C-alpha cells in the first residue's frame, strides 16, 4: 500500500448532494472523504468511478433526497441569498 498524508479541509457542498454522498459512503462502507478521493482520482484519469449497480443506488438516493442537480448545473449554480 502507498503511504499518503491527509489534511483536514473545509468543503462547502450543496445540502442534498452531501446527503447523497453520505448515503452512498454508508452503502459502500467508506467515509465521505474516501468517496470524494476515489471520485477525484477516477476523474483525473478520465475513468468512471462507479459500477452500474452503484449508479442505481445513487439514483435511488437522489430520489430520496430530491437531488435534481446534474453535471451541467455545476457551472450554473449560486448560493442562496443570505449565505456567506
């Protein structure tokens, strides 16, 4: 195994997206941080991070938490008024 150094960071994420990530991490029995690391590493290599089965679970979680955002929305969102 490769040795790595992790640091604590503060991430601001959309509320429903975080709920889906937490649910998926729980389903996969990993932490949200490990999930985000894996997603980033796969994306950096142009590889899909999830199997068809996992994508099905993500779809279920998106429905449960009313997450209607898509990849296109990542370039077209802004914080709610009053948030800093």
